[in-house]
C-alpha cells in the first residue's frame, strides 16, 4: 500500500479596516496615483472613468449647484467613511454644509449619493448599493449613461432598498431628501455643445 502525504494549504485573507486603509495611503504603500476604494475590508482597484462618466459627474455637479447653491457641499469622487471596513469614493455626494477638513464625511452627513455606472455596470449595484443601504444612506441615484435612465433608491432596510424608482429620459427626478432638487433627465444626458 502506498501512502501519500498531502500538504493542504489554507487560504488566508486580511480584512483591512478604514484606519488600516488610511495608513496604507499615508505611508504610500498604496501609491497616490492608484485609484482604489475599500469595500467590506477589501481594497478594490477601480477603473479610470471615461469621458461620458466624467461629463455626467460634472454636469450633475453644475445642475445641483444651480438649484441648491451654497446650502450644501458637493464632493466629487472623494472618500466616504461608510463603516469600520468600507471607504468608497462615490461619484458625487451631496452633503450637509459643514467643515470636513478634520474628518471624512460619514453616512449621516449625506443628503444624496450618486453613482454613474460604467460598463458592464454591475459593480455599483451589486457591490456598493448593499453597503450603502446597510450604512443607512437614505437616497442613492444610480445613473446609467448607456440606457439614459436614473434608478432612485430610497427607504434603506438592512442591506437593501425597499423602494426603487426608474426614471426615463423624458422624465424628471426629484430628490426624496431635497424636494427642491428636481432635474430633467434630458439635462443630465445632454451632450450638445454648450455656448
């Protein structure tokens, strides 16, 4: 009888906290030019946004600023301290107007969070949306440039949103948290040259 001794290797993973993640940035273990975010303890490299994505981010920022002015603070692709193990960089955050120079914004500071989907487009919905709901973020807009729709998520319950409304190109969207904010989708997706 031949006996084989097998060596079984166990997979070990390290779950990073937000504090670990910040230290990795401060010590430049994560290079400054690397686009990453921390989701549920994992450091995820995010792809460079394309021109349409960047345009929609900028366009939304302009439209929101026109309507809300200095009553809120807008952050584009900046860190959000979501939980002990998550620090994503949402495309756009509409925050309470206060000083964030000594601490990153947290979910309680958010009035509206906006993500612009990139092809293939499942990352924001499948990975980030449940984390946003778990953190108690009360309103998220998920913008799909390919289909030219906006999905509005409200009423977070545990790790999901109980209310989802899909807005089409010929419609407008009104924020549940900021009822004075109403944007026609044609304004979001307007790519005609501005004068």
